[in-house]
C-alpha cells in the first residue's frame, strides 16, 4: 500500500522512535500530523504539529476531538511512558499517568477516528505495544499490564470491525535505545541479557508493517518464541526468567 498523500496522525512523534517514524512517513509522501506534548528541532519543518498531553483525561479528550475532526486515513498510537522498578515504589500519580498514556489514550483515540473510517469503509489503526505486553516482566508490572491491554484491545477491535475494510495493526518492539534507556536500565539489560535495538531499525519495521497492513508484528528473536511460549506455558517462562529476575533485583536493594 502506498502512503503518498495518506492523512496520517502520529502520536508521540517527538519520542526516540517517533522522530524516525515521522521522518520515514514524510519520505513516503504522507500528509503527516504529529501529536505530542513537545516539539523537537527536527519537527520544525514538518507540515503539521499539534500539542496535546495524553497523561490527563482533559488532554485525551482534546486529542480525541482533534482526531475526530481530522478524519485521518491512518492513526498511529505511539506515545508511551515507562516506569521501571518495584511495583510498590511507583507513585500513584505516576501509575495513573502511565495507564492514561499507554492504554486509555490509544483506546480513546481509536474510538475517535472510527466513525469517519467506517463511513468511508477504509482506514488503518496502528497500535504500538511492547514485547512486555506478551511477556509481562518483573519491575515493569504497570507498563506490562498496560501494553497487554493495548494488545487485547487491538485484537478485540479487529474482530469487532472484521466486516469492514479497516485494518488494525499491532506492533510489539523490544527494548530500544531512546530517552527511556537510563543507566539503570542499561545495567538491567546487562544483568538479564536483554537485547536493545536501534530506533532507526524499529522505525523501518513499523513503516513496513503499515504499508503491508500486517495484523501483528513482534520484533526480535528469541522474543518471538517466548511470546508464543508464555501464551501456552507461562509457568515454564517463570522458571526460565527466574535467574535473570534475581540478578536484576540487586538493582533495587538498599
């Protein structure tokens, strides 16, 4: 599928992956609108930018109204935040904001764009999840559960609109070298053997999945295997990751 002149709305276009995805979409000739809280220098030359804060219900309502009026051909829900650490240490405000950005906003924005897509009987919704959404991980409890919700929402929505020509694409990257990759997370990766991808590579995979209107894309090996294994034998995965989780727990001892 060509993206030339396709009206695309991308949330989180200021993020580490989002900037590369935005640049790739522009090279493809898309009519791109980026929705994010901040605007980077790289975005100055982009045709359109809308400021919105998806960490509040008011901000999500504002973004929903913008999307409903814009009637995009393609909606890409990429905005995300991540808490890394023991669940009991995550502040309530941070917990709430995380679920709003990572789960509530994608669901709400999908709902906002659907009426126009159904009227045209065409369109595509792209939800960016995470491997953690299929392999829930220690010290990423809230993030894992939110991304699990995005995966389930994408699957349920795909079934709901199966009699239309609207595509639902779910993409689950593994760890990426962005601003979320703190020093502590780098140490976690060393202790657990977690692989980390470059954002340029992930952005290429995302744009390719959009053009091919794929249903589900899981990035990385052996992560793809663990996704299937965790779905069938989660207790087996418990045993497989126990040693790495014990190693990682040393990051949070006093």
